[in-house]
């Protein structure tokens, strides 16, 4: 019986990795320049797949725009497979919104070339998130193609893969990866032998029907002899019929009977290395991603959508910001398993995206402030939940205000002496020409002969700019005595910087504040050497011997544990002879703020860390001082922590350990649109041994403790005794000096080229931020993340508008809000239910349509709609 071999010619194109983007792009241009005439002249070369990502097309056409129509014609006729993604992202290291925007952008760009390949092509991601089947189904895709992460329980070359909500796709498992047919020889007999060996080696896995032969791998150019060799192979024998086809055509004909099933995320190393250490390398990249995603998703988009007129929606600016975010989502980029030049480019893109987001947020807040009819400080809450919290204000005057906490006082005069009159002439000319806030210049010659100049400025930009004779007056004074003594002072209205409690600021809304009017039970600090912070919700006590602290009586929090790492950017690898340092040589504790609204302690711990790994052992010794700042706010159960230090050491891993209030057999961590449960063990295989370090997007809960963080993605349940973990370790820093290394403790083979990457040693200053709260309820953790890292924005209302003192731009309840934005002029809200129980989403006073992730209508709603467990929903509002 003849068996079909479905040959899919392709290339896997990493935009940047062991070479920089522009270097790889030059090679891409060569590849496509070679591919286009090959497809045009050889009808037997029926198809070529451009890696399932539209960035390949855009990157090429930016250099060869004259080939746009040529490429479009080949794609529209089915000779070129394009899309559906814009880039092949890492699913665990970016937000769910970034995953959705990636697919939306890829789908949109592919439409201009005849449409996207309708396959959820996921060939090289380092594992797959639990909700990916639902995301694919909401785009109308019923097939996924995967390699890494497939567990040993899957014993066939395809399986039914379900998301937590029940959405299911057929997943094709690439048995030898996306390059099982990469080494296609220029000899038909040899090709037949390769397929025979593949069929024999995987006889127990292969389903009936065609064999998928992926003719491509990393940056591989098309084989110009492909069609000839396939024709010769077909003539040579009758056991196989070789045919060039599309991946979609192969999947449409693939077997569906008797497939195994799998529910949830794919994070097994049973048959391919998962490369789990990418969650903890280059923490600077991960922090930059966390901040940029938060600013765009949680601040710039919702505030612009709600507080700017629809015709002022900053569509193009947001498109540019999201393009940078999506480009960075590529797995070698977001994973930071690349050369230093690439990581610098990735950080720069994140910075530019964040800058766009911050600028747009400022404009939206200013527009809101101008619309309010009540003057005063204005708190703006971009979270979709009503919040109370401590905010910082700058107020006129220096008189203490009851109910506030004074941080600093400015008496309004800042002077500089020791000048000559000639110096002052220069300074006054510069001030009059360049200081827009200058309102008056007071000039006086004192009896002592000192020329005293006072530059009177406004603090808020009000009033007319100074246009008086100060230049000539000081010039005349200097002419009389050029080297005479002088001083100059800046005079501003006296002010104070204070904290105040802002109570019940509406979700996605605002409130004009009266400083000190809202009250809350205070936070206090008792003692000095071993201070205790308490606010009625949480109690923290510092151990002066270790520098750790207790959380509601559970001692030993934030113990810093430093061990060796002889691995690479992909995997942690303890050296053969390790030295673990977890005890400081000295500890000092200082009270920085005593409340009543915010209390702060600074704990300095000095350690002796080994300097590097040499010949398999940690060697040398460097003194390192870390400063751990503990912060507790009135009215909040959170203990906010920042660990700051200058890292001078190489080849090591630093983790913060947290004892668990209760022994834990599983953890619950946020990932894209879900909370996933994980046990104490991981599944490994010959390519990568099991290590139960896992990623969390923003929080992890275990054993009655919640840890929220900013870009500190890797955690592990540790101190396992009697089948339960008694502590959680959060990786703060992982420092290695090679892009890829081998052999290592957990991975015997290299994952890339052996290239030294000095930047991944993370030498230099670091600030690592996280927060703790007692209790392990994942549904509560979403709010804790907002409180820790999404502060309310504060501005000032002049009272010249007609809006009320408090209000909301949009009321959404019953589910977590992932996005609030405008699409084609209409307000769009995306929500998800991160729980096993159904819920009802309320959007009072609003109606519209529920749509899928491509914007296609599903069903109308008015005021509310039901949301099944773990379900994602997108609501397009008709009256937005």
C-alpha cells in the first residue's frame, strides 16, 4: 500500500538571535530573492511556508518594496503560506493581550496578501499556555502544530488539546521538531531511506495516513532541486508518494479518530527540551516588558478610550507602540536568549513603547482633569475595580494638614551664594530668556555690598511670563563692581509633599480629593532595633540578626539565597562544587518613615558572595551590600518589598525565599487569561532533566501566601518534606555568561551556538520589586497586583469644566478586565473569568455585541452577559 509523504517546504526565521536583526534580515532578503523566481519557474515547487509569521514578509518588503505585488500574487494563489501570527512569540513571557494582538496583527497583515494560513502554527515556543486552544478557536482556527512541551501521556503524533474552558483543537505533534525533513538530499534513493527510517523509528506514534515531512529549519534556504528529487523518488518506488503540499491541506486530511487528549498547558520536557531558564535570565528585559505592557494595557488604552473623544483616539501612536511590543514578543527576543546587541535592541523597543504609553496616558488624564467642574487634587483610577489607597500630593503652603503624612516641605526659597556680579548677569540673562515659569525679578544691593537677585516663579504655569528690565538692571550693577559679591535665589510658592488617603475612587474613574478628609486606621512602627509595623490588616516584625521579617507571625520572609549557576541563557545549571550563601555577615535596620499612612524600613545586609565559577566550582569572594526596603500602607494587606544592590558577581543565581504559612502540594500562578495549578514535580526527559521551576505572569499563590511581582517570572516550591513544600523561592537574578552551554546538569546538549554574552552576567545596579500578602486566593491576587504596581494617577483639576467631583468612564463587573480600547471608533472591552465557577459580567447602561477575537459578531447583549468558567469574551459596545 502506498503511503503519502506530505512535504511542506518552509524556513524557520528567527528575526534576531545569535545575530542581530539587521544581519539576519540581509540573509532573509537573499532567501526570498532566491525563493520568488524558484516558485515562478518551477510548478513542481508548489508551495513554501514563510514560518507562519507576517514579520518575515514585512521585513523583506521594507528592503524590496518593488516585489510587493509579486509576493502578493504568489501568496494569494496559495504558492506562499503567510501568517497567521505576526511573530512566533513566547507564550509564557508576555501577557495574554500581547498574544492576542500578535495574532490580530498577523491576521490583518495577511489579509492584504490573500489571507492567513488557517493553522495555529506554534513550532518552537518554549511550552504552551493553557488558554492557547481557546485563543485559536476564537480566531476560527481548529488546528495547532506544536513541538516542545508535549507530555509523555501523549503517545500519538496528534492529540485533542483543550483549554480550561473546554475549547479544543486538534494538535499535530512534530515528532522530531519542525525540521524532520530539513536535510533533504539531492538523491531520491537516500530520501526514501530517510523516510523509511523515520516511519520505523516512530511506528508506535504515527497515525494512519500521510507522513508530515517538514522540509525546513532555522534560516534554511529553499532546496532548488526539491521537485526533481520528489519526482525521482516517486518513480523509484511504490511504497511512498511524495507530494509538496500546504500545512493546512495536510491537516484537513489528517486522522482524527482515536487521538489521546490533553487539558491545559504544555510544559513537559519528556521528548524535547523546554528551556525553562529563559523565565529568569536577563531580568532587565523581563522588568521592561512588565512595565511596558502595564502602561499600554492598563493605563494608556483605557484612559484614552474613555476620556478622549472617539475622533481623538490615538490609533497610530498605539499601533506603533504595539508593533514594538509584538516584535519583542518573538521567542528569542522576549526570552533574552540572544546576543547582547539583540537584548539592547529589545530593551530599547520596550522603552519606546512605554514612552508612547506614558505620553498618551498623560494626555488622557489632562483631558479628564479639564472636564471636571470641581477644583482640587484629582485621583484617577485606571483599574476596573473601585480602589482606596495612599496617594502622594504636592500642596500649596507649609501648614500641616490633619490626616496627611508630610514627606517634605519647601519654604519656597532656594539660593546660591559665592557668586560675582558678572556671574549673576549671565544667570539672569539665561533665566529671562529660558524660564517660562519666571514671573518677576527682584534686585537689591544690600548694605554689605552684596547684589541680591530673586527670581520669582510660578509653580503651576499660571500668570504672564516676565518681560521687565532685569537684564539691564543687573548689567548696570555689574558694571559698577564686576567682581563684587552676589547671590541669586529661586523663589516659588511654599509647598509641601504629603500622603493622603483616597477612599473609594471609582473603577476606571476619578475623584476630586480633599487632603486629609478621607480617614483610615493608621500604620505604626514600634521599636527601632527590631521594629514592628502594623496597620490592623498585617503585622511585620524584622529579625535584626538575619534581616528577614515575619508576616503575621510567619518568620523568615525574604531570606536571600545565593548559589552558583554554570548554565546559560536557556537553563540553570548548578556547578559541580557549589557554595550556597544565605546568611549575611552583618545586618543593620533603619526606620525611614513611621506613618501614619506609610511606614518604611531599610534593611542593609552585607554578604560575601563568590565572584565566579571556575573549573566547576565557585571561587573568589566579593562583599555585597543589599538594601531591602519594606513598605506597609495604611488600609492595605500588602507588604511591598524592593531589593536593591550592585551585582559584582558572575555565574550565580539569587533567590528570595518565603516560608509558607501552610505546607503546599501545589501552586496557583497567573498566565495568559487564566490561573494554572502546578504540582511539586516537573516532567523531564533525556534532552532536559526535570526541574520544577515555573513561570508566573504577575503572581503566584501557595500555602496561604500570595507573591506578586514586577517581571520576576520564575518561582519554585522548595523545602519539600513529607510530600509538601514549606517555602516558595522567587528568582531575583540569574547570571550566566554564555548564550548556550553544554553539557550541563539539567541539559546535556547545546540549545544554540556557544557565544559569550557578557550582558547576561547582569553586572551592575538592580532594583527588584515584589509584594507579599497573607492568604492564597488567586481571585484576590488580581486586585493585589493592581494595588502593588498600578498606582492611581494624581493631577489637579482647575474646576473649569462641568463634570462631577467623582465618577466613572465605564462600569464593568463580574470578571477580570483585560482590555478597554477603541476599534473602528467603537469601545471594546475584553474580559475573562479566571475561575472554575460561572459568572455574570455587568456593564450597566451599555449594550452591544459579543464578538470573537477577529471581531466577528457572536450574539447581542444588553447590560450583562453570562461568562462560563475560564472563558474569554470581547464586548463591542454600541453606545460607547
